[in-house]
C-alpha cells in the first residue's frame, strides 16, 4: 500500500515532516499456511491438463480476441 499515513504512538527522534520508509511484513498463521497447502494438494490431485506457458498465453489471448468478436 502506498501513501497510507501511519501515526506513531511514541516519538522516534526525527524532525517534523521527515519522510520515513516503512516495510510491513505479513506472517500468515500456521492454520492459514496449512489451509493453503491443503488447497494446493487438492488442485494437484485433479491432474488437470496443462501446456507450456507460451501456449497457454496464446490460448488466453486468442480466447479474449474471440470473446471480443462475439460481443
């Protein structure tokens, strides 16, 4: 997220108006990670057909072009 104002609870010793760059890292809970892993395993168990990236991209683009022609 860019441009969000964050108010600090305590003084950090910076001059007024000083720009501060902050990095926020999200650490998902173990339960969230486990649910994601289960979802991935279910997807992999489906053994769905896939092609290489270039072929899939071409098919997606062609589908979008064909979809525009139908409208």
